[in-house]
């Protein structure tokens, strides 16, 4: 009975060579170079869709408020509370439903602006043109009942469409 020598060749063949590793890394790099721009494009499209959805939600809340009160929310100082709390016939707001405060709430909170330089902001601005107030996410004109994203005219989606369209 003889002792057999361990086969040195099987130990060497068990790993990857440096050339094989480099080839795999190059392939992964090529796939990443293709996938990352497509992923970023999807994020931009999702932000634009979120803007449309948020505007639709806010505008519906405003229309419901108008249907019950005969007018749009009073101004930027009371806009949020009139849409997120209970109101009476005159538009006065209360956090609880009591007595005359039987209308609303129309939305749970003001959604943040999802795009542009003011992304993430929920404040409401008025007066100055949209995009002129750097601290607000939304722009509201009480006289016309108009709500828009508070973005400058030059902020566009990937197709070149302005974000702050009415």
C-alpha cells in the first residue's frame, strides 16, 4: 500500500485566474454603464408623475372646499389649515370636529414638492410669480383659485415640458 501524493494540479485549478477576474469586472462595468442612466431616467419620470399626482390631489381638495364653502381657501396664511382641519361654514378651522366645524378635512397634509429647486418643501407662497419665493413648494392665487408648483419657468421634465404648467 503506497501513499498517494496529493494532486497539486487540482489545487491550482480551483481558483480564478487574474484574467478571468478582470473580464468579469469589465462585464459588470459595462452593464452598470448601461443600467445607471436608465435608472436615473426612471427616477426623473417618477418625480414628474408624483408632481402631477400631488397637484391633482391638492386641486381636488380645493374643489371640495369650494363646493362646501362657495369659495376657495382664503389665502396662503390659512390655506393649509382650511384643507387639513375641520372647518365651519365661514372657513374657520378647528383640529376637532365639534359643533359648527363639520366640513373637511379635505387632505391629511400638504404634500412636498417632488421636483426642482424647491423639492421637499410644503409651504405655500402667493403674490410673487411662481419660482420667485425660494422657501415655498407651492404657489397659490386665491383670486383665481389657482395652485401651481413653485418653480421657475425654466425647470422642465425630460421631454422639455415645464413643471409649473397650470
